[in-house]
C-alpha cells in the first residue's frame, strides 16, 4: 500500500503542482506583454488562460498533501523533522499562492490589458519566485529525506 500511495503522491505533485509553477511563472511576462499592447486580444487571452490554469491546478493540488500524509502515515515518518519541515514549507507555499499570487493575477486580469503596471507584474514575479523556491525546497527534502534509511 505504501508504494501505491507514494506513486499517487508523486504523480499528483507532478500533474498538479507542475502546471501551477509553470503557468504562474509565465504569467508576469505575459501580463507585461498585454500591458504594453492593450489592443492585442491574443495577449489578453493568454493572461486569462494562465490565470485559469493557476486557479484550477491550485485546487487540484490539494490532493498532493492528502496523499503525502497518507504515505507518511504508512511509512511511520510523521514525526520526522524533514517531513515536518516539508509540511511547513508546503503550507507556506500554499499561503503565498492563495494570498499573494492568485489575487494579484486576478487583479491584473480584471483590470484588463491596459489596467496593470510594470511594478505590479514585477512584484507578482517576485511572489511567484518565492512560491516556486518553496516547492523546490520541498522537492529536495522529499528526495534527500535527511535521516532516511534508504541510503539516498
């Protein structure tokens, strides 16, 4: 059962978190292009699509920690420092996404192509970078697992 839960957890992370990190990273430059060319319908459409991808996959991403907890329970590692750190970083990444990235994306989408500023997109790019770095740290912790008995 542990191998099944771990496989689902890893697949869910790839399928759910991957698109959010990529789409969120693509959003600020796409928004800048839309701001610079307010009459470009395609640029505005790209911004809307990237935001929608982030919203949908953020919700789908909830399955990642659910299967992570299930996997950790079957592996009896719920009290491990590396896992507790990963849980804290995951919660922080979710908070950054929900409180900083998605609302700013929404504001830019609602303002329309000409309503945003380069400063807004720069700040959004910074928050997106923090979100992505948090996920990178979680990924490294999941692979390295300090104190692991697997020898990895």
